[in-house]
C-alpha cells in the first residue's frame, strides 16, 4: 500500500535525502503489502489534504487520552520501548525512511501492539492535519543535521516548524529534541532567541549517561561512540 500511495501522491512523500538504503527483504515486502494499511494513517492524512470536508479529529484514536508523536524514529528503538511500557498511550511514529518503517511495522505485528500508528509522509503534512492542542508530547531524536552550510535550509527545525508544533501541543505538553551536532545545537539555540517563539518554557541541556533520553537510538549511539555530547532542547507549553 505504501508504494502505491507514493506513486499516487509523490509530493506528500517528498523529503531531502534517501528514502530507502537497500532493497527490502521479501519478508518486509510482504509485511508492507499485508499490514501497512492497517497500521498506517497515511490514507487518513491524504484524505484530509484532498478533501477539506473530512474532519481532522479522525487522525487520533480517541479511545486514548494521551497522544505522543515521534518524528524520525529511525529503527524505532525508542518508539517501541515507550509503546510497550505505556499501553494506555497512543503513539504515532512518523518516518520517511522505508527500511525503518518496515522494521518497526514488522515488530508491531509480531508484538501485537495496538497503541501505535505509523506515518510515512513528510511530517509537515501529518502535523498540519492534526487538530490544534491535541498532542501531549513530541520526540525528535537526533534529526538529520545537514552539516554542510548550503544544506542548512533542509534542516527540520526552524521558526515556522516550532510555531506549528506550538499550535498542535496541548497546554502542559512539551517537545523533546536531541542532537549530537554542535552546529545544529547552535542553530536551534539561535532560533529560540526569537521573541516570536511562543513556548513559555525553554530548557537547553547536555545529557549524561543514565539520563532517560541518552543512548536511546542508533544515531545517538554513533555520536556517543565518536565522543560527541548529546544536547537536549525541551520546549514546554504552559
């Protein structure tokens, strides 16, 4: 189903960088074919984009009182760990990398998890199709830093993106962003100095071994192995 949607709506799946690293195994191809429609909310988002009469309230599973999104979940280690530990929370994992989507999709099926939905679209389309003040928390764990200066414009975190997140977060909710890139950390710090940023509480720290968001993803582990600090930016809506 994912590949048919990509063919029909290519603009909404477009993203800088690779979407697939290697050919999917026959097992993952079968999992996509048989299970992606059931676990994915892509069609719901695309329906809202193409037909404004469809309500945004249908994106979230309202049988849950708490909703958390992870943007760019990679191999899904953090997303899966959290969903297993918090069965009463609704999780949406948004990832454009097809290999990561496939791995997590298979684990959701194998573990019979019913509190996770996946989205393979560019996260901006997902966020724009959510009701305002509907999300409790957003995790963005080590997003692509796009280190070359000419690629800075490709970075996910910018003023407009922060403003969009503010609209979607409930009062009392927060955004957790980590990075091992000093350049990206400095980039975010400068953005957050803007007086138009609406988040009432902004905290910027370096994580240490034992901290909850330290050493929780493949890309974090690579940065730690190289001796880099893991920086945390936490934005809270009061």
